[in-house]
């Protein structure tokens, strides 16, 4: 498949996990890929893993100027930005009794404020036929103990996607959300066998998702195959939320 042939894509938060899987799938489908991360070594390794001329950019995803530089790098190379993935995020555990102002602010600064700043930075580089995918989470819908701030940020992203769809549809820009369920990333691999078993027991398909499965859904939403899909939150969760 080459659904993204000749398209320029920027994956904010693309150095590892689901973001890296999305970058890899975009490249495999013909896109010129730019990916970002905080750690220079991780970013370089990720770009090398993606291959096909992918470029890695070391930025702070919560810094407006860094995001403007990233978008301008894409525009200088390709003249435009066709596909934007807003994947940068953090998730730290804290029950409501223990949640601090710093915990709250860290989550909203990276997960929400960073997404808004990235969208603002990208607007002038995007036009008719461009598309945006935000990485949400089932945590924005399902109440998960200890993930209040994280879940709230993901719910906020879904709200922004609906509003941005209303604002940007007249310009031919589509915005959607892909919301993974429990996914077998490095973070999940570090969990205890007991915890993993408890999580899997809740999933109708009987297993965790794979990063490449989330990536397939994200690239579908970014591609012209989804040309009439806008403002949706696509749950890629093995039936966890729906059943």
C-alpha cells in the first residue's frame, strides 16, 4: 500500500511506543516522515529505525517555539504539512487524595497545552486535504483509579478534536482521535504478570493491542481512505469500552 505517497507527515512524540509505530507505518505507506522526541539519542535511533529518509527532531513538546521550528523544518523540505500526529504525552499514577498541583500541571502542559500549541504552529502549513490525528486513550472514557489527570487530558483532546473539526472543516482539514486500549508497549511490559492478567481479563478480544495495530488505525484516519471521517474518536481497544 502507498496511501501516504508524496505526503509530508510530522509525528510529535514519535520516538518510541505507539508514536514510533505510527511513524513506521506512515513511512511504509510512502510518507516523508519527521518525528520528534525529547531525548536526542532516542530520536536519532527512532529515525534510523523508521528509515526511508525519516528525520528526527529533538524538541520540547510543550514549547511553542520548538513546535514552530519543527513545522517550519517540514515546510522548508516539502512546502506543506499533509499529516500531523499529536502523540506526545505523559501518564503518571496518583489517586485523588495524593494528586498535587505539579502532577496536574505536568499532565495538562504536555498532553493538552502541547497539543494546542502544535496545532497552532501547524495551521499555516496545512491546507485542503490535510489531516490531523490526536492520540487519545480509553482512559478518557473509562474511569481508571489513579489516572485522573491523565484521563482528563485525554477527554480534553477528544473535545478539542470536535471543536477543531468545526473550525477547520471549511479549510479542508480533517481532525480525528485514535484512542488505544491497553497496548503492549515497553511501559506495559514492565508491569507485573498479575497486573497484566487483570488487564487482559477485561478485554473482550482476550489480549492487549500491539503498537502496529494502533498505527494502522491512525494511518487510516490520516489517509484519503478516511476522507469522509471527521471529528470521531476511534477506539482501538479490543472491545473494552463498547462491550
